[in-house]
C-alpha cells in the first residue's frame, strides 16, 4: 500500500521540493518525519518539483509503506508535530501501489500574485512580486486568453534547464487574470509545465502590462520559440501550486 499525502508549504526558506545536499527541501522534511513515525525508511514522490522559494497549497505526494498505519488521524498529528512550521500534511489516505502522483495527474493549477503599487508591502513580501507601477489590465486580459490551447512553449522554458524535454508542447486549459485586492493574480492550468514556464510567462506579461511590449506579443513569442526574446523570469516568491487534478 501507499500513503497519499496532500502537502502545504511556504517555500521562502526551502530549496524546493526535491532532495538537495546542504539545504532544506520539502521532500527531505517529509521523509525525515515519516521515517520517525513509521519506524522505517521512506521515499516520498511528488506530483511536481517546485523550485526554491515557490509555495504550495495542495501538493500531492505518495510514499510506500510496509505496514499500513491503522489510524491515519494519529499519523497526521504525529507527522505534523515533527515537521517544521513551513511544511504541513493536510490530508492522508491509503491507496494501492499503482498510484503515481506525477504520471496520473490530469493537470496542475498554479497562481502567481503581483502587487502593482507604488509602495512595497511587508505583509505580502513573501507571497507576491512587487511591481511599483500600474499594469494595463485590458491588455493583459487579451494576452493571457490567447495562451489557452496546445502550443509549443520553447520561448518560455527555463534557460538553465538541465534536462531537455522530449517535447516543449504543452496544453493550457486555463489562463486568466483576476483580482485579489491589493493583488493581481495570474491563474494557469495545464496538463504539464516546463521548468520556469509560469514565471517566464509572468515576467513577460508584466512587460506587456507596463507598455514595454505591444499587443499580440505572447502569440508572436510562442511562434518564434526563442527564449532570448521573452521576458525575464519572475521571482519565485509570487508562485503557488494551488491544486493537482486527477
């Protein structure tokens, strides 16, 4: 059997999801806590590898266990008592060995928060990107709607990506701008993402909203497939994994 976990974390002081030498990661914190509670070594697999500084409200993970725990509520309390304040397991259930949190995911939903205001906010500094000038909402609305559908996202892939994907084509199911005063929230759902894809989209959209790029540029960038022509990568702190859908 496996434990299926719903995990929330505030990524400011974490080096991302995946185990890394010399720093705290979500995977590492979970594996240490579960090993103590279950009294056996545990390997946790996640639905996606969020980067350093990125947050998650509902990351999904799975861990195989030799003896399934009889009381999942007690397991939840024990694991959370051992986890640091910036990581928590919100839910746990038993599933069979066939479940793969990454491969079985139908889509993932991310949100990126922008504070477009003259002054920074100490309250939002960990969860939003401060842009000190107003953004043109009408132009942004048109640009983000054009991103829905299946496209080649090579222009928005991570420039430092160590792994070359077999294909840079991804299907976007939702792309929208919403209001969460005092913030603007960019929401995107896709079947899969390239490394830094959302942050590169947002970095380019901010340039559009500031009038530094003309209308229709997002479609032109997609067609051109040239990463050097797109905008800078937006800071990690504004990005949150909201949901993994199965």
